[in-house]
C-alpha cells in the first residue's frame, strides 16, 4: 500500500540498494479487485490505497506508535 504517491514501491538489491516505483493502470487494478474479491468494501479500500490517498505523514502517525515513534 503506497503512501504519498501511487505505484508499486520496491527495492532492487544487488551491490547496494535502488529504490524504485513502477507505475501501473490503477483503474484496471481497482476493477479487477472488485470483480475477483468478495471482501465487503473492496472497491473503497482499493480506491483509497491504490490511489495513495494516505500521505507519508499519516502513515507515520498511524504506525509510528507501534515501534515507539510518535506523530509529528
């Protein structure tokens, strides 16, 4: 689930690290999830997370408390 900007975020490991973002067709991904998943609310979930509507700051605030960090 990306935060701040849409796309598949990943890291290429080799000698060193290379952080990458791969773009993909988000509307098609949302449609496929809705068609293939029977989880209630999947359309809203997919729209929110695949379109990266949550910011990086919101993610840090939500998850930071779990490892001792606090919101800004």
